[in-house]
């Protein structure tokens, strides 16, 4: 499965979360690290849902860009 993730750059770190998996979020020192961490977090999140007999939400979010005048 492929889940959309959002990566945000802070002043000293990066954060990432999966909109389709509430509570699944990570923080890292670099973009590369945060991508690795969110992938691991998603896998653990899905494993936990399975172990507790909960439904795994299907990927539903998507993303796009809009152009605006600055």
C-alpha cells in the first residue's frame, strides 16, 4: 500500500505525518531521516492495528500543488 505523507521543515528539524493514519507522526533531523522514520512508523502503526483486530484504513488522501501569485 502507498500512503500519502506530509513533510514539514521546521527551524531545526523536519516533521512528517500520514493524514490517513491519525497519530502517526515523526520528527527527524533531516528530510532523509524523517522519510525513513515515517515509513517505519506507518509499518508499526499498521501492525498494531492488525494485532488489536482493528481495521486498516485504506489510503485515501492525495496531494497536488496550486500556483498562486506571490
